[in-house]
C-alpha cells in the first residue's frame, strides 16, 4: 500500500523489486537460503526441529514468500486504481487528511481483489507445506502424506485430499462472507427460478 501511495519513489521501486525477487524464487530455494543465513551463519533461530515458537519462524517465512509477492503486487495495483477514482478526489476536496483518505476510503475498496487472491492462495500454501515440512524436519501432515504416498497408503492420501478440499471450501466461504463486510453494496440475493 505504501508503494502505491509513494508511487515513483525509491520505496515504490524497492517494494516492486522485492516482489519480483520473491515471485521468482521457489519456496524450497528460499527455505534453504533462509536456513543458511539465519540458522547457520547468524545462529538466530534453529535450523530444524519443532517445539518452540522460534522454530516456526523460518518455515512460515519460506512458505509465505511466493504468496506475499503476489499479494504485494496486487495490492499496489489495486490501491493505485482506487486512488484515481472520483470519490477519492471528493474526499481530498473535503479537506480530509491523506492518511484518512487512504486508510478509510481507499483500503477497503482496494482489498476486494486482494482477499479473493488470498483465499485461492490457501491451496498453494497447503501444497507447499509438504515440501517445507520436509526441509525443516517438521513431523506434520506433509511428512505424513509423503510417507503415505511412498508406501502406497491410499486412505492416507485420500484423507489428505479431502482435508485440503474442506479447508479450501471453508476459506472460500470466509472470503465470500468478507465481501459483504468490505463492500456493503454487494448483495447475494437468490435468483428467481
């Protein structure tokens, strides 16, 4: 959002560069690089294992990098589009501060496409968790599924697919409900048959 408000500045250029790099690097490469830098070189967090909140930092960051890049680019484009609308000019003409204009009037309208993409990204995050859990040595559902696949344990694989489908449906329901909160003008009336 700051990149859109400060369009054409060094902040905008650095945010776009960060988003480009994030989108280009796969999560398993990012996981290895983060592990090398923060666990091996700097010794800030443990490289593998689980149990403390510190061990969650690297897997969460590595898993979210690709989605973060996509959301950064979409948020910037959406905020830029909203900033050019007539109601934003009207808010400026009323004498409102730029912060109130952007946060109260602009952000809510700019979030509709961002929330949509965030909801569909959940499937990507669940699929990527399998690889990230394996890299960081987490004994989670990802390693359980990898073991099930290698041992041809079909009920485990089917259960995982069903689990992901239910999570995906619940997230999409939450996204649809959030549309009404973000834009009260939207109505989901039933069509007459």
